[in-house]
C-alpha cells in the first residue's frame, strides 16, 4: 500500500503541486513547529502498531487518555489560579470563583511565603501580597479557607521550597474542619528541581531539597492517600524559554530523578507512584501542544513500567494539569490574549488534561481583575459545554499529521533523556548547567525569530494599528503589609511561645537525623510557629543553596 501511495504522491506533486507553486509559491520555508520539527506539506497513512503506539483509552500506553471514557464521564477540574494581598481578599476571590462554577481551587502565594520569610522580614518589604497571598502562620491559612469545606473541594497549591509547611497548614485546617484525611484531595507542587533550572525560589541545597520532597511522598502515602504529592512542572521550564520538546524532556527527566530518590529511600513504586502528577504549559502551536500531551503519557508509562518495574496501571498513568502560556500573553492589544488562551485551552482539552487553568486577558499587565478571571473561567465552560470536543475520547487520534508529530516528539524527548542520563541524572545536569544552557539558547532563538519577523506575534511585531485599550488593573495596596504585620504580631502574642520553641527543637533534631520531618513540621504548625521560624530551623541544619 505504501509503495502505491508513494507513487500516487509523486504523481500528485509533479502534476498538481509543481504547477500550482509556479503560479503561487508557498508562504515560507521551512514550515516547522516551535520545536523545529519540520512539517510536511501532506501526511499519508503510514504503518504503525495501534496496540503498541496508541492502545485504548485507560490502557497502557495511555496515548489516547488515562481514563476509558475521559470527558464523557466528567469534565476536567476547572481551576483558576488565584491569590493576592491578604488571606481575606483571596478568600473572597475563591468564594466568588466557586459561585461562578470553578471546580477546584488553585492557590498562588506571595514571594516571601515561597522562600520561607515572614512578612516582617526585611527582605519581604515591598513583596508582601504582591504576586500571591501572604501566609505567615496557620492563622492566615484558617482565614484563607474560611467557609470553604476542604472535604468537598480539590485544592492545588503552587509552592515548592516551603511545600511541606504549606501542606501541613492545609492539613491542620482540614483537621479543624473535621475532614477525613483519607479522602482529602488536591496537589502540592513540590517540584524543587525546576526551581534550580527556571524560577529560583529554592532555599536549601539540592540534596536536602530532594530529601524534603521524598519525605512528603512518604508521609502522604501513609496519611493522605488521595493527595497528589508532587506536580512535576514543565510549565516554568517553558516560561523560561524552552521548546515544547525540551519542556517535556526536562520535566520527565526530573520525574525520573524524583522516582529514583523515592525508590532509593525504600518506597514501593506501586504505593507512591499513583500520587505523582504533572504540570504542563499550553502554548500557541496547536497541534504540537496536543502531540506533546499525548507523547507525555506514552513516555511516562514506558518509563514507569520498563525503567522502574511498576506493576500497577495506576502507577503508569501520567495525569496532568495544564495552564495556558503566560509568556505568550502580550501587553499590546490585550483582547488578542482571549483568542490565544482559547486556542491553548482547547489544545489542553484535546490533549486530555485532568485539570486546567486559563490565564486572564490582563495578566501581562498585573494580577487579573475579577472580571478578567471570570472571562477566563467562562472560556473553559464554553469549551466544555458548547464546542462538542468532549463528546468522544481523543477526537484527533488517528490524524496522519498528529500521529506523526506525536511519534517525532517522543523520539526527540528520548534523545534528551539519554543526554540527561549521560550527565549523571537530573541533579547532575542542573549542576552542569545542561538544562539552563539549552533553555537559554532556545529562548534566544525564539526572540530573534520575533525580531526578524520570522515569527509573527499579532499586535507586537505586526498588525500594530488600532487604539490601545487602557484597562483597569488590579493594584495591591501597600496597606496589605501593615495588615499582615498586625496579624503576625497578634499570633505571636497569643500563642504559647514555649510550645513553639519545643516544636522547633524537635524539628531541628529530626532534620539533623534521618527521620521524616513532616510530623514535626505539622506539630510546629499547629502551635502557630510561622513559616519563617520553621524555614529558619531547617536552614540552621541544612544551610542555603548559593549556586
């Protein structure tokens, strides 16, 4: 069949394509994806093993989806990443979004919270409540989730270096609400490796940070069986300038490092493996993004089965949250961002996401206003209820182009994983600047393509005419820090400082030994030790990373 098709294609190219191109040459050359994968003019059916490369939804290798019926059962969790100012303000936004139909919370924390400083620390000045909500102690967490039954919602917390502390605060609030921890569901990002690569909100040296990640795996497997213990994140790698192939390759390589660390600890892969989740970016190159998500499932299934010897299918499933591409949003002609986000969200849905956040139109300018956040949520709801793309599983499966792109994506990712392995694994690759140098090169090439107009960004380097809107933006008042300092002072005056000192002492002892640090962190949280006090206790034992 292939020989006959090839002959017919040659006839078509010489008889139809050639004469047509003489009259009207093609727009550009080469045609390629953002990862540099060349795109053919036409794709034909090529021989491949359906069982080996695709399979059925809910079965190995999960290319077509991790669940048999996908969105015919229920839609993905619709999250809107939110958090700003004080706990009271963020609580109001969460309640509003829940009332408007969001099905999961997603918490953004301010920079001091992310790097383990209380709001009264000198380095926190000017940053309190600016890029997320300020959390100093359990008292803030209680306000943040006031009136929100944690037993009935799923919560994602974007937190890494201080993930163990924020997770313990969440558990403490759930306990106070009388929640059954065995059914508590949500995700803590807890992906410290990408902080060394792309974001920089790390605290401790890599070895200590990896220990903390593994402690969370171990503690949650015993106490929070439905909790996702990590969201292995390609999102920030992509935001730093990587290609789609690099995003997927580096994320899976980090995933391998986390699994290996847990296995080396003696944890059973089929006990903790099902609690791992992933977090990917959704960018503008529509088909490449869908192929990325499909290839991700197939790659991870084979990694878990063939590299780590997983036996349970649940362990082999790659479940992922997607967020539309923040780096693709423009400050110019911000309404264009609505179109970009819609295409990106549709790619995530067609790629089979389990959870999705859609960015707001104004996020290139500031944190989103309530109206912009609502429109972003409505975008998901229109896709879910009006587009028809959720009526069948993997509706683009079998597309000659998409299957070829998925295969090529997988091939290139394996090449990168081999290079990371040759470095000695993810931690060694980070220390050798392997990730960082490749991402920087890709970011530079992407920017040069925009400046040379090889890549058009509507409203930025082309089609710049028209009135520029001056939208109302969300502003965080400087009074937020004063309010936060008042609450922190009140907490310290009303708690038992003797109990705090005892709990911090127990934590230092556990950190200096080989004991899991989650139980002493939880004990410290429950006597209202602050995030800065707990982080400083660990700093005193493990030190800080200066790389």
